[in-house]
C-alpha cells in the first residue's frame, strides 16, 4: 500500500444496542457484559462513569452509592428507562470530560474507548456531520438520506486552494481525495508517487457511494489542474470522468452478488 490516505466506513447502528444497564429493581447477579470495567478503588460518590444502556449502548451516569460485591448505585439522568440503576463495576467504563466535546478528530480525545467513540459519532450523526477523523483515517456513518451541498466539489476545491496540507483538517471524503491527489503530484525526477485509498465497511455502509464521490473528485481535480488545456482535451477529461463513474455500476454488480459479499474491488486510476 502506498501513501497514508485511508477511509474507513461505519454503518449506523440506528440507536439499537444489545447491552442493557442494570435497573435498581433488577437481578444484580447476572453475568457482566464486559470483561473490563472500572476499578472499585477509584470510585467515590459523585464520580462519573459510562454505563451500558439498552437504547443508546452507553450513557453517562454519576455514582450515588457504593455497594457490596462490585455493585454500585448510579444515577443516569438521560436514561429513557430507570434513572436510578445498580450496575456492576465490571460493566462500567471510565469517563473523561473530553468525552463530551464535539471532536472532529477523535484522536484528540483522552482515554478513548468504545463508549465515547460511539457517543461522539452518534452526536455528530444527529447534526448531519457524518464524517469524523481519527488521525489519517476517516470514519463515515451512512446517513441514508441526501444532505444538501455535502458533495459540492467546486465549493470544496475553492476552500482547499489556499490551504496547505497540514491545514486540511475538515473531516470529509474530499479531504482524503485532495491529500492523495496532492501527494501523487509531488513526483520527483520522473518518479511516480502512487497513492492508495482504502474504502472498507459492512454491507450497506456506503462504500459504493464513497468510492463514487472520491473518483468524481479526482477526475474533476485532474481536469482543473490543466487550466490551459485546449477544448478537445477538456472534453477528453469529461469523457474520462463519465467512464470512471459509469464503470462503478458494473463493479457494484459484482460486489452485491449474494455469493460475493466479501469480494474486494481494486480500482486503478491513472491521472
């Protein structure tokens, strides 16, 4: 694999989780859902923790009492069910104030683990911010709807034009494509500098759409790079863009075949 540009996609969970928090009236003897947890010695009244939730997977709660046998009373204000719960310490996860910030790059989060990761992705998803960076990797949540101007190629290119590589921090597919395109054009002494963009995800996560928008951006970027190109050359660029995008339907038919759901597609683009 060449280059550093990667894309990872994540399918939306739709708010349906499999982990359930312990209710105050429930049986606290059931098996813990997590092999990890919070050290009871670190807990005190007022400590905030992440507790399992049947609706949102995880919610923030506050310890109200320390019980025996690893059971703690927790107040979960945003719970849609029982707000006063008894939870095993082995089911909890640690909390940090940075977990509640809206991170465009979750690598900036302290003590990052499953709970705050899913929480920040969900909060951003509700605001139609479906892209989030984790360093050079882009996490994408399929919105299953059209978001106006989300893929305005011309607008993004105008914003990117005056930015240096280190300033390209907006979480977006086009940011990944722009970085890859710039790195590709830094060839020295006739040596090419090939780049790879990996689009990965579950079935229905939006891999096909992501690939289509990345290819369209690269085709438009290549066309705009030749500002003095004659009209017939510009027409050729348009034909290339059209062919690249139309070929996606053929590739998609293989990827969606029942016997080929795990097939990997390699698309080679020479610009």
